């Protein structure tokens, strides 16, 4: 599953609140864990290996993940905010509030994707 598909699947969250539990669990316990592992390997294995070979010594921003981590962390917090809102709601969810929260997630995902694709081109 793509992150974009997961977030877009929340369009009917007011009627199916269980979806945010699935998305948040997948995002925080699997998806971002795999991305962090990928970055750790780049920073601790791949970059130093190529530098040792002398083939490439300047990786520019390809091995600098600080801003990407900031954006990912903020996005995860935003998803958790929706998760917490749904978990705290008793009874029926306010569809207007849920809609605004999902729209916010979609906008933040667009920002994250734009930065991520720029980053991937550098790699």
C-alpha cells in the first residue's frame, strides 16, 4: 500500500472510524520504521562504503535526512491527532471536523511527497 492510498482511504472516516486505527498503526509501526531503517543504512553503510572506495565523497543532501525526518515526524503527529480525535469521540463523529482533519492530512502529505521526491532525485 502507498501512503497516499492510505490517507485517501480516510475520505469516509466519519462513517468508518476504524480506518484511522489501521492507517496510524501501519504508518507508525511499519511504514516509517522501514523508511528510518533505509536512512540508517544509507548514513552508516552505503555512504561510508562509497567514501572509502573514493568513488564519491560528496553526497550533498542525499545522506542528509534531517529535514525529511522533521516532515515525517510532523506528519505522523498529524495522523496521531486524527487518531486521538476519533478515539476520544463518543458516539457519532462530526463529519465536518473529520473532513477538515483528513483534508489537512492530504495537504501535509503533498508537502511531504514534494520534499521526498526531491530527496530521491538526489540519491
